[in-house]
């Protein structure tokens, strides 16, 4: 039997024996003595040799700020890690990655796969022996505590690398007030200097700042590092934000029931710490010999005896002495461990006669945090092209964290155990907070998306509030059915169905109605009992992040709502294919919707798609013309034409065509184009520069193909991304602008012959889209006939854009499938389970 050696990294390296059994199964068996196998031994090393050799190689990968980490499988040598290389694998190192992050994400899972590959290469006689280069080689011995002191005369990035490279073992340390203090959980802080209380640190040229988020320290380049946790010489660990208040908590007087619980826990400690004669109040869990594995055991034993006490691993590290642990546990049981105030770094602006405070970081597991790799991007005010804020750009690692938080909240958290009415109460409270902040939300929406403020207030925000209230009312009305089934007597059978939440849902929304699109999908998702990870459009993230703040203030448990600003191609794609996401709700373009369906097929996620449109609006000569003109303009120019159900093509009966066009142009000339925050403005800027350029190209195409440009078609000569409301006539069915959506303020008009009802219906349906449609006529029979024949998910008769939270909304054909709003939307986020009982 061939024997191969695998080095498995987990704080220290442990030799493991690869055994290839007769049935071909690979097994790992610990071994203390390495003997000589037939083919020779191979070793797994957590470094890209020869970059770092030795026992602390993975630590030095971080300490030296390497951009790449990885592992090497090499042929065993005399113990100096210099043997010939068999294979290597590498991965990117995120800006805030720790040893544990690299180990869990890459080194361990990919290392196992690589060892299997190595075994097969050896078995097939194809295993290479590539000599290690000598240049650049280092040998890193086991890093000891005395060598881990922080040297302060370094840039912030070097300080951060030193701290994370020593987290958790042996721990980077410094001296504060004559005591050795070890730092854990560092991240680079790219923001303005926060408010805090100064803390003198030995050797540092500048005092640290104890802030609400942690301890801020400064590099010699003036840049900042945020440290989350501190550990003192006696082993006690605290949140760095609590440094000046760590000893202020008074001891609780326990009730008789709590004293009994304390004795139960004392017995659990005694079972684990068998070497300790008596568990005293001063007994330290870790100094008495416990390890991280014992933490899991202890918490699970406590959970068995006292199920109402929910403790996390971190709680043990924060209260290592028995008396402190009991005090902490009792506070949690009493509910006195109130969540600390949500820490938010804002970008604040005095605008629209108010101060708006805008979060700009990712919102993951109840906290606002920088992107894992520290990347940001600028979000732009379309009214003048200025930068509003530099927003965190979520990475793949952030997606994984957010999905993991949502999964934990759904499967093990308070949300999963919450009854339906309590869930509804939280949603009502959130709706109330949104209403309280409606002017601030509308202002943010206006400067981030270009929406006219009055429209943002009434529709973008107003309908969002209504949506949450509507679905809050559904929470305790989701129910199954009893079903009569055939049964063989004398047996008695009962079959009933349950409507259950699906799990973690990914919600990906567009930029035209940022908050409203969030509400349409998120409210139904949450009412059904799911958790969510939402990706706002990259160009309009700010109201989604403000919503995250309000959801936390409303009391939503951590992990239920997660918001990830950033790239759709990166974040949206990873969410679509993530194995722990069970549902994707998407609003956006048809090509992107198709890609999401392909990605979701990996684990057969449930998918609902609201995609592109080319909605026809048919105007008959027997309509109320002035109303048709007003509604027709709204159908095209509402929200600057950035409206998924906008009338992409108007069919006007020949006898009224010219008068209709004349009246439309007259009304356009009355429209005020300008600052969206001006209450008298009718028409604001397009959402972003690239979209404006696309619209201008769209109009150029229309002119080239022979359509008549009656009005507009140009950029407005002023700062920002403004476009004139545009009118095309003489549009023929084969033209590009007759077939493709503009998603802007472009009215595309075609004539149809007087009385040709079926002819205009054929033309209206001659599109692959089917989102919305409309008809104007006084003849109700004609209107109902048209509504039956139009191939669209929504038909408006003598009105347009009249959506309501209770009415289902969604399209046919290439406009997607599934519904937002109304009772039907709930079913997009539920699954049905049938249960049969014999009694």
C-alpha cells in the first residue's frame, strides 16, 4: 500500500497519512512516524514555494502583503521544504483576508482536490519533479509571541498586514498603559477620520482613537487601520470600541433559576476541563487547557440543557473566566445584551433644504462594512455630473459572506423562529420609518437617479411605503389547503399543504426606480419568511443602503437583509450561480435575464424575471383626444422615459394622427427641463452618461432609417445628462426604433388606417416583448376585444401607468415571467409541501 504525506494547515501543521484502500477510496489517517513509501512521500505546503518556506509560511504571505497566496505539493526532502515541485495552485489575497479566510476559502478545499490529483499523477507515472528555484527563497520559522510586537513606524497597509498575518496565532501586540494588548480583526479604513476618544499607544507617533466601530490606529503615511477586538494579558478579550467602558458593568444578582443554570454550566465546564479539580469563578476556560473545539462542544451542551440561551463562539472568547461567562450568559438570557447602536459612516450633504445622511458601505449581517478587497467606485449626480459619494464595490468574498449570513439567519436565527404576525409587525415598523424619512429618501433618490423630486416623493418612495404595508398585512394570511384523496378503507387519510419560505433569495434590481424596485421584490420576499441578499444597480446604490439602515432600526435581525453595491457582472453573476441561493428575482434587460437563467440552472433555482418591453399604445379616433394626449405623453415621458412599461410605440388612427402630434408638440414645449429638486421641474436628467449617449445614438438611427424627427433628439445644452423630449413620426414596422426599446423620452408614432382594428392588433403584437399595453377608445366593446387580443401582462384602458400594490405586475414572452405585487407575488417566494397522514 502506497503511503503519501499531506501537510494540513490549521494554526499548525499536522502530518496526515494518505491511504489508498483496495476499493480506491482515499483516506486520511494521522501519523506520528513517517516511514518510507514505495514512491516516496509528498508534502502539502501552504505557500507558493520557494516564496515562503517553513512553519509560518502562510502568515508571512499576509505579513509581507503578497497579492497571491497558494500552496505547493512537493516531493519530501530533509525537512527544509526544498524538494522538487509536483504541482502548485494560487489564489488572490483580498485586502482584509486573514489566515482563516485563506484556509477556509482556498487552501483547505482546493488542497484536498490537489492531493487527490497528485495521487493520480503518481499512480499514472506522470507526476513531475520540478526543481525549486533558489532565488527569492526564504525560510520562516514558527512565529513566536515575543517576535510579534508591532513596529509603529510603517504605513497603514504594513501595520494591517502585520496584524492580520498574526491573527489568531500568535497575535500582534503592543503596549498600552503598561500592559501588553493583542490586536485582532484589522481592516484598512478608507474614510474621513471618525470621532473618538484618544488612546496613547507606546511607540506610536499618533494616539489611536477608540470609536464606535473599534480602535483606529494610524500609519506613518497618515492612513488608518480599524482594529475590532483587543485581548489583555489575563486572556480577557473585548470589543475595541468598549476599551474605556470594559470594567464599568456591575455584577448581576442571579435568581434561583439562573443559579441553577450557572451550576449546569459549571458541570459542563468540569466535564471539559477534567484536569481542573474545581471550577472556580476565576477559572479561565482557555488557560485551563480548552481549545477551539471545546468551545463548540461547550456551546452545544449548553444548548441541549438550556435551549433558550443562544450563544456564539465569539461570546466565549469575550468572557473566558467562569464568572464573566455566567454574567454574559445571564444578560443574554434576560435580553439585556442589547444590540449596540448601529455604526454607520455617512456621506452627508446639505441639499434640498435639509441634511441627508447616506451610508456608502456594504451592509452584511447587520453591519456596514467596507468591501473585502477595499475597492470603491464613484456614484454620480446626473443633474451636474458631480460625485455624490465613493461607494464600496462588493467582491466575490462579500457575496459569500452575505449569503452565509442570510442562510444562517434563515436556518438558525431569530427570523426563522419568528411567528408570522411578529414578522408583519417588523414590516409595518419599517414602512413607518420609510414614511418618516420619505423626504430624505426622495432627495437621495433624486440626486442619485435624476428623478424629479415631486415624482420621487409620490411614486418612488410613496409606493415603496405602500408596498411594505400591503405585504406586511399578508404575513399571517399565508396558508395551505386540505385536500380530499382516495383512500382504502378502513384507513383514514388526511392530506394538507403548507406554504413554506424558500430560503436565501437573491434580488437584483435596476436603476430606474431604485427604492421602488427594491420594495416590489423585497416586501413579498420578507413577508413569505425568506432572507435576502440584494444587489442594487451599480449607478444607483444610495437609497438601497439607506433602506438597510432603516431596516436595522426597525429591528430586523442580523443577516435577514443584506445589500451589496457593485458590479452586476461580478456580484449579480455570483449570486445567480451561488449554491446556497434558492431563488433569484431580477428586473432588468432581457439579455441579462437570459444569462441569469443559465446561471440559476446550476442548482435549479427558482427564478422570476421582469425584463424589457416595447409596449404598444393604440389610440382610436373615438377617444377623448385631450385625455389621450395627456396620458400618451405620460406613457412615454413619465420618469424621463426610464420606465419599464413605457409606451414604446404609439399607433394613432389616421384621421386624428396629425392633430394628436400637433397637440403633443405643443405640450412638450411647455415642459420645464431642469434641476430635479426644483418643484416646478417637469423633466429631469437621464440616469447616467452612458444611457444618454445610447439614447442619442438611438435617435440618430431613427433619422438614418427614414423616420421623421418632429421634435427633440438632442442633448440639452447645460451641465448634466439632460435630453430633450423627442417625437418621431412616419415610423415603419421594419425600423429599428419600431422594434427596440429606447428606455428614454422618445415617442415613436405610427399611423394605422381608419377602422383597421385587427390590422393594428397584428402590428401591436408583432414583437417578442409583452410587458404592458394600452388602448384609448370610448367604445367599451372594442376596448375589451383589444384587451383580450393584446399579448401583454398588463393592459391599460383609457389610462396608463396606473399600477397598484394589490394588482399583479409582470410580462409575457421576452418580457419575462413571474409576478411582482399582489397576492401572486407571494407565490414567487414560497414553495408548497404536501403532507399525507394516516390515522
